[in-house]
C-alpha cells in the first residue's frame, strides 16, 4: 500500500480577514517630509530584545509606527497589553483582527519588569479593543498600572485606552488606578466614523474623556486624530471645540499613513505648514499642549511632552483669573 502525503500547505490566516474582499486602494507616494530611515541602531536592537525576552507586544510594531527607529533607539516603547488581536476592524489600523486569546496573568509583572530594565521615567501603555471581556480589559489596565508603580515608583504612567463602549463601570476602574495621563484617541472627525472607525461612537468617546475629568479633575487628559482621511478643515476645528468642552488638555494631530492596499486610502498628504496652522489654532482654543506634525503619534516624545504638559499647567495656574 502506498501512502500519499498531502504536502499542500495551508495558507496563513490573513491579518485582516474582514478587509480581504475589499478592492485594492491606490497607495500614494509619500512626500519627502514624512520619510524615515530603517531602524538599525544598537539601542533599537537592545529594546527589541527586552520586549521579546519579556514576551510583550508593542503598538510600535503592530501598528507599523514610522517612529519606531527613533523611539527604540532611546529605549522608549509603547506596550500594547491584552494580546495582539483586536475585536474591532477599523479601516485605518494595522493591528490584526479576530478572536483574541485569554489574558496573560503574568503580563502586568512582565510589563513592570521591562519598564525597570529600560529605565523608563515615563511609560505609555495601550491595548487592543477587547469587546469580548465584560469590563473591556479595564481591570487588566489597572493591574499593569499597579505593577509598574510597585516596581518603578518614580515612573509616570500614561494610558491610551479603548472606548469601553457598553462596559459600565470600566472607566472608573482605570481612573481609580490613577495613571498620570489618560489618553483616548478620537482618531478622526465624526463624519468619517462609519467608514473609518465603524465600531466606535464619536460622542461616546467625547463623553469618556469628559467623565475622566469629572472623576479626577487633576488627571491630565489627552486625545489625538489623524488627518488625510478626507476630513474638512472646519470639521477638525469643530472637533477641537468638542475636546475643549470635555476639558481635554493635550491634543495630537498626525498624518494618516495607509498600511496596505486593503486599508482606507490616504486622501491627502497634509503639509507641514497646515499642521502648524492647526497647532496655532488649537492653542488659541485653550489646549495646554499641542503636538501637530506629519510624524506626530500619540506616544511619540511622550516623556518630554509630559514634562511640558505639567509646566504648561503650572504656568496657567499663575495667570490672574
């Protein structure tokens, strides 16, 4: 009897199965002002080894951040907790979509260990969306914060959370853990939500940020958007007003970069002068700090920005009423 072995390999599961059926979108050539060098430095390689040895995930890698070479060379990394698989399927995002794995009970300790090994004075912790969990992962966020505080009490902590949509009480759990900065990104203007961020609700995200200030008025709040997704200028200015109504302190604005032909196309590369204009207007609207440039990302220069944020608040408190 002859046994025939089937050697036809099973194709790997696509990173974005929900996008596989979509027609390819044109990927525009990047202008010179947003080109970056490939990461090769010793600092980058050392950071990569620390991340790998602690079995951690970073948004730097998963989201294909263009600043990874610069940040990792300085031993700065944004940790992405609760796995690398997201339950949402945003049209702009490069993080894999699907059914997430169970939470890793050792992850809070591993993150805290990596923070200590890197000698971080300021750390950013973000996550995938975990709509499958009753609290959206809020308790896990809190456990990571507590673990970092215990191991590196002098390190300031910034969280970049999901929206905790339909997760009553989740936000309160994270705020109670007292991160130094609470960040939740709006990502884009409301008219784009159905196509760009279909699983989210614009005014829920605004209310989330407002609620943080109600729970802890002293906690810094932060939000960010991408431009180049087809938004109108007046829509960006209205979004600024919405964030200021919610008491948000810090606004980031960066250029959207298309991860693949299956993702939402870049409608426009916004010029550095236009970014400067957005920054100037945002300051006039009352934000304590604004970062607006083609390569701005939520956690880029987060440590330096936190110092500037504290200084800006102290200066504003000195002004006569």
